[in-house]
């Protein structure tokens, strides 16, 4: 499964089976978490059954089944860390999707006291991402929760600002925004607006309610970058609100 296919396939999975992760799959995701932690200079810790993964208490009205593995995203309480948690955490999510697992970003609807990982001074637990095997079909309750949230999907035009309309912008921008809309965002706000001015694209957050929008920003930048690359434009993002998309010279 390619990363583009993983973006298509991923959903916020709120129902899991009782079958724990295969140990080799857990090992693979654990190693990837360590690599991403080094790359992003944040802490992504994979917690399995033996280290208290099964103790994670998600809100029982929203989630069903047995959670035995989750990723904990830990770091300083600042916006750069929130953004990096989004970017690097979503890399882990897409890889887990490629391995056939269900995942869900969870920042609010869980009992924080059920996460007993030690935190260093100045660190906070930003989010958890349960990872597990999915039933062949999501139960009615979980499908209803998701459909209710996705009903508010933004239109691509609402996520674009430029001298002309989105339809007159380069096709890789349209592809990037489509991949962002398919991505997760806290309460499906999809707050990022892509501003295309004088041949430079910036990823912007026009408003902040709880600063979790920075995590959405990191996720959006990753999805955009993957789709743009698929459309023939390779680039990387500057960090931060208003960060520019730096296009690599074509060979
Ligand atoms: C940073 C972040 C935090 C989230 N927190 C929660 C949460 O606390 N509880 C929950 O059920 N879903 C949570 N979600 C999942 C979103 O509700 C979901 O991504 C959105 O509704 C879009 O649906 P989809 O991911 O199935 O496409 C969160 C997503 C993100 C990106």
C-alpha cells in the first residue's frame, strides 16, 4: 500500500477487536516510533500490553473493544511540539494503516490518569493514538460518530486563498488540499488555509481556539507533501504558522 493509498484508507477507528498486535508488528512500530522521535526531536513512545498499554481508558461511549497498544506523544508544552506531534505522529499513523491496523488520534476523550508514563520536567502528554486490529466492519455506533463529524467536511475552496480561484492554481495544490481534507483533524475542524501568493505557498492558521490547531497543521503539512509529491512536486515545509512550502529543484 502506498502512502497515498494509506491516506485514502485511514479513518479514525473507534472499534477494535480483542486480538493484540502481532509481536513483530509491535516491534516494527516501536522502532519506527524511536526513529521518528529522533527525527522530530519529540517523544513518541509505543506502549504495548506488557508496559500498561491495556490500561489506557478511552471514553466508553465513543470507543469499543480492547486497546492493548497505543502511541503516546510527549514533549514540551509549546506550539512547535504540537505541530511536530502532528507531522511525525501522522507518519506513524500512515505506516500503521499500511500494516492494516486501525488508529485514532485522541487528545480529549480519554482518562489522562490511565497513562502512567513518566514525564520529565517541562514535558506534557499531548495526545495518544490507540493502534489495533479492526473488526471487518465498524459497528453502527462508531460509524454514526464518524459520519456526524465528517458531515462538516470543508470544501477545498474554503482551505485556499490566492490571487485567483483554486481551480486556476497548479494541480499539485488542489491534490495537496484534497489529501488534507481526507486527513484527521481535531473535531474535524480542518483549520488550515493554504495561501498562494506570488508563486509561494504558505500553510496558515487563521484562528486558534485551543492551540491544538498546530497539531492539525502538522498533519495537514504531511498529507499535502505526500500528495504534491505524487503529483510531481517534491517539497518540504518550514515549521510554524505561515510556513512556506519549499519546492525542491527538479532534476
Ligand atoms: C489532534 C487530534 C485530536 C483528536 N482527538 C480526538 C478525541 O479526543 N476523540 C475522538 O474520538 N477523536 C479525536 N480525533 C479524531 C477526529 O475527530 C477525526 O480525525 C475527525 O473527525 C475526522 O474523521 P476521520 O479521522 O475519521 O477522517 C482527533 C483528531 C486529531 C487530529
